[in-house]
């Protein structure tokens, strides 16, 4: 059964009001602003990424091992918060592409699934996915333990 969330999933239970408020603020004053091309106060990322890092450290302490966490971290300020919280044992891999429409094409393809897709459906999906792209600050040379993979249209997920 589909839930009421944006993606049709059921809401998580046991989430504190404070956490919900922080996440809601980050979406509205952070991600939505970035995706609309507006500047964002770097402090907006602090509480959100501190919570994320606390969860990672807590679970890693319980389970051990090395971890991979997938997260769209749009700004250098946000990457700095994560570095401060997780320490020197952190390696960041940032996927970047200078190719126009690549991110929209790949997001649209994932959203549409496998099988034969009409050109109209593909274009409609690309248009919808445009709202989820843009606003990323490029990695700078002085960012420690941070590496960039330049993704091109000819690369497959396996290549990356």
C-alpha cells in the first residue's frame, strides 16, 4: 500500500518533532532554494548534516566496518559540516558533469523504469526531473579527502 509521502512511501514512526522541523526547514530554506537558483545561508545545512552524521556514527559504532552513504551534498559549507562531524576517516566522492541535461536524462530514465518509453513520456519525465537538478557547488582543490568523478553520457553506472 502506498503512503502519503511525496514518493508514496509510508511515514517513518518514532521521529521527533525537532528532527522533523530541522528536515522541513532544510528542504524549504536549503534544497528548494538551491534548486530554484537562490542563495542559501550556509548555516541552514548545519543542524541537518549534524543529525545525519550523528546517525552514521551511532550506527557505525554498533555495526562497525567501513560505510558508504549516498547523499546529494550541494555546497562546500555542507561538506565542511560533514567533515567536521566525521573527521579525517571520511572520503567524499562527488559526481559532476558538465554535459547539458545528463542528470535530467538519467533521473528521468530511472523514474520511467525499463521497457519501451515514448519520446513524449521521456521528455515529460525530463521536464519533471529538472526541478531536482542544479545548484551544486563544484569541489575546490583545497577540500581534503574529496575526489571528483566527471560523469559523461557515454559512461555506464558500472564505469562510475
